């Protein structure tokens, strides 16, 4: 099955990594630009990505940061 192929796993892992990087950059940019609504939305998306990759503690930390905005 294609989903179990090593290259397919690598592509998924790479896509998750790219999403993390883009969302972390978005959060930083929105924070620096004093755009709290956009920062909160980016943090929520980052928390979803973290949760889906099994990083529950990091996801909770992002949700906590979102609640402080």
C-alpha cells in the first residue's frame, strides 16, 4: 500500500515539519506586528499540528498562550 511506503512517510513527515515552521514563523510575525487575532489563529493551527503529531504538551502550551492573547 502506498501509505506505508518509506517515501510516502518521509513526505508526510516533511509536510508536518514545513507546517510547523510556517506556523511558528506566522506566530512570531503576527506577535511582532501586534496583530493578536491573527496570532491567536496561527497558534490554534499550530496547536492542531502539534496534537496530530503526538506532541500533546507542546499543543497545550500553544493553547495556553492563545488564551493569554
